[in-house]
C-alpha cells in the first residue's frame, strides 16, 4: 500500500489552492492541494514539510494532522492518504512543474473553487476547526473509496 499525504496550506487565515493542468502522471487537473508520497524512512510530517517546499517553495512552521484521510485505488496501487494542515511562513511562492498557478483564498472561496468529490460541508467544518488548530475528528478516520470508480 502506497502511503501518501494531502495538506491544506494556511497563512493569515487564508488557504492556498494550486492549479494543475491535466497530466498523465498527476491526473485530470484542476484546483487542488499539495499531495505526495512518503519516501523511505520519512514520517508523515516530514513528507508534508518536504512536499510543501517542493511544490510551493514555502517553509512550513507547523504541521497538524487532521485525523482524516482516505484509501483509494490509483492506477495499479492502493493508496492510504492522510490529511494535514500546514501553517507556512509568508514568502514568495515558487511553483514546481506540477502546478501552473495559485491563489490565496478565504475559506468560502476555497470551498467553492477546490476540486473535491466528497462532502464539501464536512470539508468546510474540518477546515474551520483546523484553522483554529483544533481537530474535528478525535481519532483517525479513513474513508475507503476502493469500491468507487477509479479516477
């Protein structure tokens, strides 16, 4: 099973959304977040910090697990993805090859723009808590999407 991370990036009450063009390696594209795999001997938090730096050039000050994630099929692999929020230092955003543009949005705009195939009301509640450094889920909650169609 491939271990992965997904992180929401926050600074001054705003959330960062990244735009990706459709790409065979990264999927259908659209407005989304920083995601990535866990490298050998790396913790989830270390992966979050590395991926944020690689994909945006931003330095992470604090990483908080949201106790939330998913299990899904991606190509020929089963992925277990854990969600985090990363509070970053202000700085210049330097996008890598995965993204072509970005925007800092308040939570309402963020929820409207992001490509999110599940419950956006739950997403909003989780993020409102996360921006206050509180957790919505007391224990780790992973939704299993393996019975759904592959993306």
